[in-house]
């Protein structure tokens, strides 16, 4: 049984490095690239998941909610991080899983379960709809929980992501880049940034995510303080999809620069940056680019295995 905790939550961070990248492709394009290593913010609650969860946890504590409930797939970085956040900060956690649970759980779900998360599978149609009937059923089973949308895609998530801007100096860069799933991280950063932001969409679908971000900003009453765009050309076939060329790029990048990537988010971010750099006319000469590593490295295991 989880008890309602009233003690303040501590979100102290270590020093997060901004790592410069030296590469012939970038040199030929006349641009410079650095990577903000938010994958190092915490051993298990890494990258933007730490920031997306921060204000959700604070809100749940203030409302004296003892259970956190959210949604995700079988390899969800979000649910993996939420399970460990629940263990660390004394919350019960429930993960609503898309589709049937496999007979043998994968390492992501095993670790979530070991951290105390209850796994609640639902069929894909029910999961897609997430209607009031499902929420009512979940409340009957798990009580008055604090609901966090899939991927941490709410105002609290965006508020946390806005704090990523405090980890680097805008005077050092001309452009901020990041991978985009729900677009929450981009929306949060766009609400505080003076630098232009370029997002790389990791799901298939021409132009849809930019419209979703615009709707999210309106819904949450956040206002963009910078120019932002989303490139939808480097998703490699869709969410979590790969091909030989893409995987070869990840292998070469890690070997050359020693920075681990995963194929779902940050891998596609770097793949897109390097592809655009090869075009030679996309980035202005002497453009200084910051790429935000979004963490989620636990998901690498799904490809290694």
C-alpha cells in the first residue's frame, strides 16, 4: 500500500554537459554541432522524461494523490521513467499498456513492474479512444489517481520541458534542435526560447505534428517566443521504424563520438541533422547548432535483442 506523502519533492540535477561534436560532414557544411546530454540527468529517469514528470509529480503531491496513472506501449520510455519516479518519490503507479501483454515480459516492462508499477493491458481500439468509459473503469479499479497523458503531454509536462533552456547559454548557439514525438518538449521550449527551434518528427505523417503543437499551445495558453518548425522527412518509415542505412549511421556515430543513441528519438534527430548538413545549403555557414539528447536509452534493448 502506498501512503500519501506530504514532504517536498527534490529535483536537484547534476551538471549536464554540452558536448561539442567534431565531424567531417559538419566541417564540410561549415556548421558546428553540440549535444546537450539530458540523457545524463538521472540513471533511470533520463532525458526529457525527467522534465515532463517533474511538475506532474509536484501537482499530484499538492493534491495529495497517491497513485499516478498513465499510458504507453510495451517499450514506453515514459512508463519506464514513471515507474521509477513512483518508487523514488513514494507514489503508486499504474501503466495502461497498449495491446496484450506478452507471455514473457520484455526488460522494459519487467523493470517497470519491479519498480512497483501495476501493468494494465487494454486492446488497441480501447487504448486509441481512451474515452470516459475507460477512465471510469480505471478509477473503479485504482481509486482517485493523478492522470498523466501518454508521453507526459500536458501543461505540466511542457512547463518542465521549458526548464531545459536553463541548461545551456543561448548566446552560444544559433539554432536548437530536438526529436519530436508528442511535441510537448518543443512546445515547452518554444514558450521560453529566444533561439529558433527545429524539431524532427519521429512519426510518419506529413505536417500533422506541427498542427498538433499549434493546438497544444492554444489549449494550454502557452505562447511561442521564438520561430519553430518541424521537419517530417527523417522518421525512417514511422515510429520506431529503422532501415539498414539508418542503423549504419547510428553505429558509425556512436563509434566516432562515443555518445549512445536510441533509434526512436535521438537517433533520428542526429540522422536528420547530418542529412540536412550534407545538402550544404540548408544551414547557414558558421551556424552553431545545439541538439538536445532526449534520453530514453533503455529502449535500445528492443533493437539489440
